[in-house]
């Protein structure tokens, strides 16, 4: 069992599973060098960088949450791994933020954009501080 440094809700244990998987890989392949302590330090740094005490303009997590608020959002992946990550992100957003978000393959997202689901250029590159409120209420991230 790989104990966490800090107790966290079960919704946030993906990093622990990743670290356990990397430790197993390092045990199976001695040539593979994985510094789990460094990984843990990097994850701690990222958690501090995204903490609630940081201002919106210096906190990527708050910025992303602000941009997603009140909009229809699709998380798209271009391969099996990124699509699985998009699906995981959608399930976390539903459980934690009570926000319904769609997961889609990148090709399907592009087809939806071409069919008129939002203006692709405005939605993809829209910035609230520069462009003001997004008139169509849609934003896309890959």
C-alpha cells in the first residue's frame, strides 16, 4: 500500500495510483529509473500552486474553473489515453463540482464544431479579460 502524504478524498487518488503503477514498473524493469520522491515533490508544488489562497490570475485551477463556469464544456482526447483522461476529468467534475461535462474524441468534437456547435475560433481562444463575456456561453479545451 502506498500511503498518501496527506489524507485526501477518494475522488483525488489518481496521482497515488499513478505513483503505485510507476513503482511497479520500476520494480519490473530495473533499467527504468523513476524518482518517486521527486514526483511527490512536484505534485505537492502543483497542489500549492493551485491552492484556494492564491489569487485568480496566479492560480491556473481557479482560472480554469472560472472559464468553465456557466458554459457548456467538452473535454476531448485525440487518443485512447487522452480520451480516458477526459472521461476521468468529466467524472471528477460531476462528482465534485456538480458540473455536467461531456467527454469526446477529438474528431467528434471537430465535427460538432463544423456542424455549428459554437464558433470554434471564438470559443477556443476566448479570454474573459480581453474579449469580455463569451456571448454563446461555450468554451472548448483539448
